[in-house]
């Protein structure tokens, strides 16, 4: 006989009332006739996501009336659409895959915090090149690679390849720490750039250091959130809050950080130097790595908002469709008492039958 499977008949509380997917629900590999992934790695799929360590066990407890089992949490948990609940493995799996890729790519971009020149060369957040006359009066080509703690500059004597700066030759390397940048005021030049513009870029790069590290570090928690919400048995209202609110703030703050760096190290610089030579600015691999991280965060937070807790799905309406644990337990107690009272009033039908009368004397002796 085929094994019976419990369907998505939850109360919309996200408290583990849905143990497995209904047959044919289309929420995993079994949709296309493949083996059910929940029969593999059952320890993962059956994990309720409540750590056995206090205070995490209290924070993640589905019966926690302060964080999960209250009207506000239930309203938030019900936001989303039932189809996303039904297909949560596909949608949360997509968010999980993007997050894993973002961890790798963002980790690469985070190496722009290094003080190693060769690492900065490959993970630079920005590249600028131009031709100018150096302090010795020699016309040279200059290439700058912007890290988050310092920048590298290559001064090349052979610029016969023209605008193909990658083929400039006979170059000497130098590096400057952003914290050591000191410029005068007015029109004083700093390696061919105006001093106020260099200082502006220095401030933007140094302001991005902490945010770049924290973004890379907190992606691990974003991945754990996807791993939790992909399992119906582990998803709760509080888990949805943890998935939505921090990621929403992260999308906003990361967009602001990317814009500030671009404004400080790209937009404020002129198109030409004082000699009339064109200055070209390019986003570096490290910067584009964080752009990818930002786009992945947008997809991830969208999946979190669209996916309700198991059995929920009130669309965009802020309504409390279900009862919480406390109300359900009170209802169960009241129902049990009512059943008890009814049983005490009901007598055994046999006891209601009259006792049999003794046989009457027939008059025979």
C-alpha cells in the first residue's frame, strides 16, 4: 500500500504542523517522478529549527508569545501567496543558491580590504587611467587601482598603444594608503588629480571598509535563514521576520554604500585633467561583486516576503486569519470540559429500561 502523506492542512501559524508535502503537491523533485528528496537527509528535513541551547531555544520556540505566537507575528507570517508556500522548495531553493554564489563572489570582493598589492590588483573596486605630465616634466600614462585601504598606481613611460591602457609598458608601481592621503587646498594636484577629489574618494573608500566586511560576514546568516524556511516543519512567523526585516535593511544600506563609493570615486572626478587629457573610470571586479550581492539580496528578500508560513497566504492583506497556540489550547480545554459535562449527564441506555416484573400467579396449584 502506498504510504499516506500528510498534506498542507496547517493553521497558517508556521509551527511545524505540516510534516511533509502532499502527494503531487509539486514542491520538490518528486513532482517530476524523481525520488522524494525528503526521504534523503531526513535529519535535515525533519529538523524543527529550534536549537537546544538557551536562549536560542526560547527565541526560536514556536510557542514564544512575544516573538512568534501573537497577533502581530501571525499577521506578518500570513503575508504572501499560497502558491509560493506550495512551491517553497523551488523559490527558497533559488534564494539559497543565489546566496551561496553571493558568499563566494562577495568574499572575493572583500579581499579589497587586503594590504597585499597583488590581491588589490585583482579585487580592485575601481580603475582609473589617464595621461599627464609628472613631477619630473615627463609625459606618462597613469593607471590607478582602488582598494578599500589603499590604492595602487602604475606610472608607464610607454603609452604608444594609445587608449589601450592594458598594453602600456615600462611601468613603475607605487602604493598609497588612503589614511595617508594629504592634499593642499585649491588647485593643488595629487598624481594628476585635484586634491579635493582625491580626498573625497579617500573618505568614500574608508567609509566602505566596515560595511564591506559586515556584508560578507552576515551572508552566512542569510543562507541559514533560507535553509530554515525551505523546510515547512521549521518555518515560523519569527523565521519570516528574520528573513524579511534584516534583508530589507541590508538592501537599502548596501545600495546606499555602493552609491556613495561610486559618487566619491567616479562621479565627482572630471572627464579631463588640467592638461586636457581624458580620464577614464571603470568599476572594478570587487565593486561588481558587491553589486551582484545586492541583486541577490533583492531576490532573496522578495522570496521571503512572497512565501507565507505553511498553510498561510493572505496575499498583501494585513489580517490575522488564524488562532495562536494559547487560543487553540483554551478552545481544546473548553471542548474537553464540555464533552465531560455531556457524558456525565448521559446515562447508560440499559439503565433506563424498567426492571422486569415477576411472573403473575396463574392460579394453578
